[in-house]
């Protein structure tokens, strides 16, 4: 019997073989990539390539490792500015800590806000024209905007460039969608976990290197280094990544659009959307205030503030990079549902005591522990999303998920900066911890209402 993504039986007009003439949404035609991933398709159970009749095979392992490298370079480039952005704003004329916190929050928030608007559009374009062109678009656009940030002379220059960056970038979404449609199903958790590892590794190396570069060669030169790294990642994608994209017909796209929205509005994906939004909110809320909070805890050690902030932000990426691979493999064997719930609970519980820290090293230790749990949330959520959607819809669905995450990235910095300016830095950690805990309980309630999600592949609607 056919089943929904949560595992409940599909009956009546949605059942396999039912009459679809009454206006119900039929099952979509299988794409070539989907056929290649089926156990009965004639391919090896694990497989080394994605094949199409009459064409040379594409090595999915080469694609995966090239995407890992490209994504690592991109995230390092994006993260280099994190530990010194408030201090750079000080050089641009903002003298008080409150002004620096508010402007840092605005820059991070409005960049995420424009991404929230454009991410679904780019997802639809990816499903129509291919995922590799979308990844290259994001990388080369970031190469330009990051380079121009190093030439800024006013705070609003950074704000405007960050908004443009949000409109045209989104490397994580493009890389995730490309991996999701090209990996063998039984290795999907590993593939998505490896991309998440690239994200978290870049998030670790970027702040560490950014803090050292800012203290050593200056803020503007660091933007130049970031721009060059982004260009390098784009060239890796151009030369090494292969995609054999088969566009859908207009009729198939129109049909899948309606079915995709119907699927998006199910409790399954609504719950996963909430999880992506909450995790992004929690990480984004502290980013604009973390350098200033670390400086406060350290007693204004101005000669090393950027480096110390880089360590605090970077250690989260180190532990997340390690745990994302571990939890990705564990999810392939044990199931991604409990991984997601457990990691959300752990993340929330670790966030709360950050409000009580009195020394930078206490904060660093808790950030490391938070990173361990946070590293399991994203690959688990992505694997559940991929298993709940058909391959030809994944670009659009991942685009919508990226939009939800970007909404969290928009609200988070505004909330964090507002709480820091109005109540104090510590209130931000309490709010973030409570939101993560609430999200875990909402997902648990949704699961009990709908039944357990099937993790063996897409089943409709």
C-alpha cells in the first residue's frame, strides 16, 4: 500500500493505481536521476555513478568531493568577516557598542531578508535550468559583493552590498539540491552530511582565520582574501562538477508545482520548515553580538578582540563539522527523525547556561558543546526533506526551505541586536535556548499526531 511521507496509508484518489480523472494530483513522471537511484533500476546497490542510456556515466563521488571543496571555500569566505564586522563598523564612524550591535544586526538581517525573498525563485529556476548554473551564479555574485565590501566607506555601503549579496547568493541551497538529486538513496545521509561538514568546517575556519587576518593585515585586506576564495570555489564548480540535467515539460512543471505546494503544506514539511527556521534564528541571533560580548567578558582586550571572537565563533564550527558526519552516518543506519529531535533538545539545553558565563573560555566550551548538537540538525532535516519529496521537486522544495532559514536569519540578528541594546547580551541566549526547546516539542507533537516519517524514500502525494 502506498504511504505518505509520515508513513500513514494513502487511500482513495491518492492511492497508486487510483483514478486521477477527478482532479487529484497524480504521481509525477520519474526523472532519469530518480530511475538510476531505484533498487530495481539495474544499478549497483551502492553504485559509483549516475547513468543514462547512451551517455558516459557521471561519478557521483567526484561530484560530491568537488562540491565539498567548493562549499568549504565559499563558507570560509562568507565567515571571514564575522569576528570583526562590529569593529570595522567602528572604523566607519560608529563609536558606541550599541550602534555597532544594531548596525551589525541590520546588515546580517537584511541580507538574510533579501535571500528569503529570492531563494524560492532560484529554487524554481534550478528545477527548470539545472542546479550547477545556480551554484555558479551564487559563487560569482558573492565574489563581486564581498570584494566591494572591502571598499566601503560608510555603514550603509555594507548594508546595501549585503542585501545584494542575499539576493544573488545561496551556495548552500544550490549545493544541497545538487547532491540530493545525484546521490544514491542509501548514501544520501552521508552526502548531505558531508556538505553540512563543509558548511560547519568553513564556519569554523572562517572566523578563526578572519580574526587573525583582521588583527594582522587589516579589515579591508581580509575582504580581498575572502573575495579571492569565493572566486576559487566558483572555478572548482565550473571545472570539476558535472550535471546531466533533463528539464521537465511545461505540463509536468505545472502539475508538479501544484503537488509540490500541497506537499509543502503537510505537517511533515511544515515541522521541518520550523526546525530550519529555529536553528538559523538561534545561530544568527548571536552572530552580531558575539564579538562585543566576548570583548565585554575579556575586559576589553582590544589588541586581540577579533582573534578571541574568532575562536569563540570558530569552535562551534569545529565540533559541528565532526558531529555532522557522525550523525549523518548514524541517521542512514538508525533513522534521521530521532537524530533531529535529540539534537534540537540538546542545542536548546546548552544555549541556556551561556547566559551565565563570566569568562570567555566558559563561553567557548559551551559553544563547542552547542556545535556538537547543532551539527546533527541540518543533515537530519535535509535528509528527511529529500526523502519526503521527489527528485524533480527538490530544487524548489530546498529553495523554500532556504527561504524559511533565511527568515530565521532575518529575524535572528534583529532580535539579538535589539535584546542586546535594550536588555543586555545575556537575554539573547535565553531566548534562543527557549525557542530551540519549543521547536523540539512541536516536532514531537507533530510526529505523534501524524505518525512516524518514512525514511526509505519518497512516496507522493
